[in-house]
C-alpha cells in the first residue's frame, strides 16, 4: 500500500496556510505569497486560474520552474512588491519618485487598479500621512505630460498643459521629443493664442478711474475669466486627450 502524502494526512488551514509563487526576474528568484497578487491584479488572478499540470511541472511551484517575467527589471519588480505589501499593511513604503514610477508602470501593465491609483496620488500630491522622506519633488509639467500620455492619466493632462502654456520659456527641442511633435505644435499654437488674449485683455475697456477696491474686484474677475479662457482653448486644441 502506498504511503499517504502530507496533504492526505493533514488538512490545510483555510486562513493561515499561505500559497506562494516563485518568479524569475532577470537573474533573481522571488518567492512571494500569491494572495495579494490574486486579490489586487486581474492579470495574475486569471493566470492562477489557468489549468495546471503535474505538481512537478507547474510554473511558480518551486525554484526550478519559476514563472519568468520578461521585459521588466529586478528593481521595478522590487518596487511593486514593496508598495503592494506595505499598502496592504497600511504602512509607508519608503519608495522614492523613480520607484513610484516603476510601481505606476507595472500596476498599469498588470491591472493593479487600486495600487495604480495610490501611485498616481503619491506622485501627484503626496499624502500628509507619508513620511517627509517619502515625499518626492513635484514633477515639471513636461515630465508630467509625458507620464500622463504613457500611462493614460487623464487628470494630469490639463494642469500640465496649463503650466506649459503659461510659462514664459518656450518648448525646447528636447521637451518636444518628450511630449511628441504634434503636441508640441499644438502647444505652440495655444501659447500664441493665449498671448494674443492677454494683449487684448490688457487694453482698457474704458478710461473711467474707479476706486481701488472696485479695481481689485475687477482684476480678480478678469483673472478668473482668463483662467476659463485658457482652459477652454487648451481643451479645444487637445480634444483628443479627454
């Protein structure tokens, strides 16, 4: 009579028996719990639902048959795992800006929707709950626009374009490569239109001298109107982004 296997002799606890999976990234093996991957990522959830063969040949079962992740770096995968584990534990991740960009890249690729939102929030407006050491410097608008285009972050487009349209410095050749030739041309056209708008708004509508408090109210109203005009012009010029 054949010997009983371990699984035949004892029951696995439903809550405290951890299933793990082994990955190979570059030349490093990672052995991690499956649960956060299954819970957070639709890509990994579907992968783990695929029919499996013999236990000796199942990918990810052990170090000799890992799941091979190609096209990413060890550092990028480390950043994703740190963010994923620390986010689940409600702790600060200690990641810098470059590492959060790696988290954004992989969370978008593998459909970690909640973690992607965390990365976007952290890169855009760091939460006060994070340690000061975690807080990255703000993006310049060119980098912000380039990241928004690459990872489809629609809420970043308008602030980045407004900043680029309003600044005195024109778009450089290097920046044009980052935002794309067509977008650089659109932005140049928007800047010219906004320049003409400013010139027209600077011409007095009448020459009546008003008390100081009325002049300040009018100035504030003009500023709000200018902001609306800027937004309208940019939305029309870049209508394909919304």
